[in-house]
């Protein structure tokens, strides 16, 4: 799925929060594409509840590792109905 590849590329370029915000918008626009399991709903809720700040602002307020963002995106990838 192109959206997931794009988000993972953002993470690898050092923009994990931009990637999370991109996936957040994707999930808002496509809620029917997420599997209806407890784990998938939980992961989706985690991403949907992230504040929408850019990478520069987050450095001061919240820290997220690139690996953590990549793991979240990979989990969403596993939960998508393609």
C-alpha cells in the first residue's frame, strides 16, 4: 500500500511524527480499511489520539523514537484490509 510505504520513508528520513500524522489522516479518511480486532482497534486508537504537531514542535514537548514510529506503522500495515 502506497500510504504505508510513504509513511515508512518519512520515518527513515527522520520525520517520525510527520509519518504518524500522515497515517493518522489516512486512518481518519479510511476507517473501514482497519481490521476489526481488539489489537488493530487499539493501535488505530493510539495513532488517532496523537496530537497533531510537526516534528520541530514535538522535540520540545514529546519525544518519539524512529523505531517506535516504524513499529506503529508496521502494526497498522498488518491491520489493513487490502
